[in-house]
């Protein structure tokens, strides 16, 4: 009886480790948690695991094939630099 129960218990505890979650679903869950904590002005992006460079990874989905990255302050567009002033063109007199 112990021989049957031991593998069953192992399977029950190991099953969540092999769960494959859809990336958009996980991204939505993470966004809801960040919003609930009052985090504002952020951007999340789903990227291939091999394409992760120096980004901060906050989630893994599709069996580890993709990662969800987080960037603070990316939700706000950068301030535009003022356009250089144009010199008025003098009117030609005939």
C-alpha cells in the first residue's frame, strides 16, 4: 500500500510545477496585483525566453518558453523637446 501512495503524493506535489499557463492570462493576473498595490506608470512585455537581456523578469509562461518582463516608468511618453525657433523670413519688396 505504501508503494502506491508514495508516487501518488509525489505527483500531487509536483503537478503544479508542470502547469502551463497562457501568457496573456498570467500578464493580466500580474497587472491586477500591481494595480491593487497602487503601482502606476509601468510596462509589461511578453518576450521569448532567449530574447531576455537585462530586463527584469516577473513571470514565466508557456512552460518557460516565454517570459514577462517589467519596466518602470515606460507607460508615460517621454517629454518632447521643444522645436527650435525659426527665424522670420523678411518679406521681399518689389
